């Protein structure tokens, strides 16, 4: 029996892509690009957030089956979800980017 490796695409909304493409090459920009490359190889490389910890005030939360967080820098974080597209493809959808850990804590209701 042969095992087919799923192709992984990484996507984000237009505003995030525009910000990333327009921002100067700095540490955060470079780290995000590296993380995107890593996610193309392994969609599950970061920590899954338990459903009870998902933000209650987000309309996205109702439509998600999973939610992951990944550390960009000591302070910055990103959240994403993984969506299966048939038998041979997965999409990693970047949901939000947080420049500070405080912003991340507030958004997810930890503080």
C-alpha cells in the first residue's frame, strides 16, 4: 500500500498578504516567511489550542474544526487552522497575527 503525501498550501486573507508583502524586510517579516515555509512541510508543527480556550467573541470560532498557535518572536504570535481539501491537499489558513503577547492574550481572552 502506498502512502500519498498531502500537498500543503498556506493562505491568508488579502490584508495580511498585502501587509507582509509591503512591509520592510525585518525580523518579524523574515520569521513569518520562514514559518510559512515550515508550515508547507508540516501543517501541525505548532501547538494546538484546546477548544475551551478559543475566543468566544470571534465569529470564526464557530466555523473552525481546529486552531493552532505558533510563536513568531518572543512577543509575536500567529493563529491558524488546517483545512483538508480532499485526499491529497491541506490548506493552512493564517487567521491572525499578533505583534505582542499582550495583544494575543487579550484576543484569546487569557487576560
